[in-house]
C-alpha cells in the first residue's frame, strides 16, 4: 500500500503553518500545524506511515500509537524521550479529508455545486488524516501538543512562526548562562568528547550565516580561539579551516559529542530550528 521508504513532503500554507503529506496510495496528511510544530508534525507523519503499513490496506477508523510504534519506526529513536512516553499510548481518529488547497476549492465551488469535474478533482485530493477523538474539546493545536507530549516528543507550546526571533534569543541567553561551566569542562579536558560552538558570520547582505567552530584554546576567558569547521556559503573573508578569535558574547549555541557516542548534549538552537522548520531531520 505505502512506499517502502516513506517520503514525507513539507509545505508551508499562506498563514505560515506546516503541512505534511506522503506519497502513499492513498496518501496521508498531517493537517497544517503551528509555526513551531514542524518537528512534531513531521514525526507524526512518519509514525503514521509505519503504523498504517502494518494494516496492509485495511485502514481502521481509530488507531493507537504507543511505545511499540515509537521503537519499531525506522530511524526514530533520536526523536522521542522514552521516559516521557505515556504507557497507555494515544488514540486518534483517521478520516479521509481534503488537503488545504482542495478545501479552499471545495468551499468556493459550494456556490456552484453542480460542477462534476471540480468535484472529481476534490475527491482525488483526499488524504488519510489524523484527527482528535470525538470528545476532544480543545483546539487542534492543543490536541497536537497533548498527543506529541504523550509520545515523548517533548513539543513546545504552540506558537506562530513570527515568534522565532524571540525564542531564538531566549535560547542564546540560556547558552550564555552556561558558558562558564562549559569553559571549565573544556579546560579540564573532555576525553573522547568534542565541543563545538555555533557562531554567526557576516554575509554580503549584512545578515548572519550560522556556522560551527571547534575551540582550540580558551585560556583567556574573554577570547575563544577556534577553527572554522563549516564551509561558509556567503561570508567573504572566511573559509573552512580558518582560525578565528571569538568573544564569548558571539557564541550562539554549543554541542558536545563524539563519533562513538553521537551527540550527548545538543545545546538549544538545533531543536528550535527543527521546531520552526528551518531544518527538517
């Protein structure tokens, strides 16, 4: 019924909400989610592809997602916190619903309800769509937040896309507060672990391009000496491998990890970028 490798496609609606669809037959959609719910919307789409594939074409009207689904969905282990998963799982309805564009078309054609060609086109745009149970009294965004929390996805409170600068600034403030402890750990030696920092380099249009640097000396608390580990795309005067002197207030985020253990401390802004759809993993 569904593709062996789930292809989840991402779109932005006119009001800057994230819409996810799949290439299965019939396709699945996660109706447009809040501006900072891109990560959880994408995760829900992946879970549903895997879950519904197990039914081999006989799609029920209600499904329950639980820890077994989280653990059996390929490449999903890094997406949820097992300690936060509700043992009872969560139930949701599955309905055939038109996508956002088709819904708009249907609303327009309601005044001219006898256009058979348009009706057929709307039918072709129906998706298997997760919906809250019938007794749900809250909003769609509140339901998605509750569902994602029960699945250990640790969702943020739903916010519009316009909230990103404020959320990003708050995350940077948290990073800045942790820098003294991170410096002490770096100077004491980190064993097999590696420390990286994210900084913003100036671009031609006077904005910032965020890159990663590897610290090599932090003996002076006021100056971090680091090597540029990212290849800048639009930052004149900067190149991969270049040694930089950076003041601590320029540090936007950090990450700690190793090849054997993976990322053990991802910092703050990586998840925020995923939440707002700036990167989809």
